[in-house]
């Protein structure tokens, strides 16, 4: 009888210990998830800063990117520079897009990134580059960017830019 009571008491304590362990593991997972999202945001900020730094540090790249291509088309070497710059930029957006889909990148941070991507896609030369190079990216990102381009083209058809 005493042995049965002791066994029951030990079983209750063991069950309590399991519950406490599960609660602790849950808290650890939640904290790790938060840290992962913060690390993703930090990495994104660093990558974006590095890529923008290229344009800031190299005035000739800024000139190439802002050129009116109808009046002054890119040379082959300029085309290569732009393509490589765009590859780095779009790979960054692709990673953010995938992180957002998997809940790693915060929606609040994605809003600004998406706005910058949409702004880039208003440039016909960038849309042309995307058409040539999109096969190098994840299929979900291709679908996403293509949908953004369709929205932009539809909006431009309704309300063309002044001065074009």
C-alpha cells in the first residue's frame, strides 16, 4: 500500500516534470524563432546597405543605372555591370520574399522592401532584364514579380507617366 502510494506520487512528480520541460522547450522555441527573425532582418539590412553602397561609392554605376536608354543605350560592358548589379539586388529580394513566406521575415519590414522592389520594376529596362533573367530565381518569386509587373503595366496603361 505504501509502495503504491509512493509509485503514484513519483508518477505525478514525473508527469509534472514532463509538463515543465515541455513548457520550457516551448519558450525556448519561441525565443529561437524571434532571434531567427531578428537575424533575418539584420542580414537583410546589411545586404541592402552593401548593394546600395555600390551605387553610392561608384558614381559611374549610378550614371549607368539612371541613363535614358532610348537616347544612350548601354555598352556591352555596362550591360554586364547592370545585369550583375540587378542579379544581386533581385537575389536579395528573392531571399526576403522566401523568408516572408516562411514567417522568418516580419511583414512590417517586408512592406518597405516590397515598395522598393515595385519602384525598381517601374523602369522598363529593369523589367526587360527580369524577362531575360527570371529563370535563375525560385518559381514562387518569379510568379510574385511577374504579378507585380502585371499590376504596374496595367496601372501605366490606365495612367501613363507624364513626359513619356
